[in-house]
């Protein structure tokens, strides 16, 4: 089950690399990065608006750990749409990290052999005799919807027009429902995850739009279509109203 725990995986080397990336702008930038680390901790360095570009464009950025890369991408994508909750950024970064691994997006945990190819198959199992499994299924429903609608919106649109597949609103609805059901689960309360899942449900559209921006800019930058433009315009007005 995806959890907001990347902060616990950051190392001294991650902090040193982030400071080194910011320091490439000059002596004054290096001093500012060191001061930010000393006074505000690593979060202050991670929130520097110059860090994403430095991470992507600098040669030493290739040395970044996967947790560091995923968090910086997620954090600044969320900041770009007005979402400043660090726990949500940690959660989205964990999703990017885990679902980017082969086969992980179709399984509710690393040790579970059953695969799910559709949101409907997950929805059919949100209630069951095993509380632990039902919680994982509910969380995975939200995560899987966010992963597909966030990172592959053009594919969803293409499949809708070519094969009559569901539109992106369908993924928004089921993703929000998955996280909301997870927040209501008894085990989520016991493990103090209910507020995180409730926030993910309430802010699902914002999280999805943030990941759309990552996908549009980094994964498919040359895929310029009228459908993408219409999605971007529509979603911008929607998430601004929800802010």
C-alpha cells in the first residue's frame, strides 16, 4: 500500500546533492542554500523554486536518488497548482516511485500476486472479509485512478474516442471514491491514515492536474493536440474554483 514515507528515506547525500545543485547558480546562491538548510531544514531546500530545473538540466542531477527526484517533481508540481501540503506531496511522490516500477500499478502490494487491469475490478472488491486487504484495495483504487488519469490523460482521451472508453471524469470520480472509502476504513483510523486519505479524496482533482502538468512537460512534451488544450483549459478553471 502506498504511504507518505519518502521523507524517511532521504539521506545526507540527498541534502548535499540538492545544495550542490542550487549552488551552481553562484556563490550567493550557494550561501543561500546553506543558510536555508541550516535555518529551515531540508524542506526549505526542497522548496526552492530553482531546484526542479537544476535537477533536470544539470549533469550532477543524474546522481539524484529516486526518492529525491520523485519528491522534487511531485512537490513542485503540487505547488504549481496551489497545493502546499507536504504530506500530500510525499504521498504523490511515493505513488510515482512505486507505480513507476514494472507491474506495481496493477497490484495492491509488492507481495500480492493478484493483478487488476481495470478500476471496475478494484471497485468490486472494496468490501470483503479481510479488513487489511479491503483497505489496500480502496487505497489502490484511488492510487490507480490517479496514476492513469494523472500520467496518461492523452491515452485516456485517445481510447475514449477510438474505442468508447471512459473519460477522465470517470477516473476522477472513482479515484476520489477510493480514497474516501479508504479514509472511512477502521484500519485507516487505527493507523492514523484517515486524514491523509480524506485529503487525497477532497483534493483529487488538484492532484490529478498536478500530475497532468508533469506528464505534459516531461513525458509527452511534443504531443500537442486540441484535446490536450481543451483538457488544460477546462481543468485549470475547475481546480481554481476548488482551491
